[in-house]
């Protein structure tokens, strides 16, 4: 996947479209990773999603128990 980057600033044109006020650059995903850090792997994403769901379930369960015991 390729990305468009602007060496200058992105500004809004008369119709609201983005216009690059500098030079446009075409970057690959590997170049983007090098510029902005490493991305998560799909295994890491799945692990984080699982942990988030467990945390949400624990908080929800705690709130339900708190309401039931009042």
C-alpha cells in the first residue's frame, strides 16, 4: 500500500478538498513504519482485543454486582 505525504502543510481548497502547499511524496508502508515507528502485528492486535474485552467484562460484572448488592 502506498501513502501520499506532503512536505509542506495540507490546506483546505475552496471546495474543502485537501491541497498540499509543498511537495507531494509517495511513501510505501515500509517507509511509513520507518518514519512513525513499528506497527502492531495481527497477533498483537488479537491479544489486545482479547484483553480489552476481558477488562470490559470485569468492569461490567463489577457494576452489575454493585447494583445487585445495594
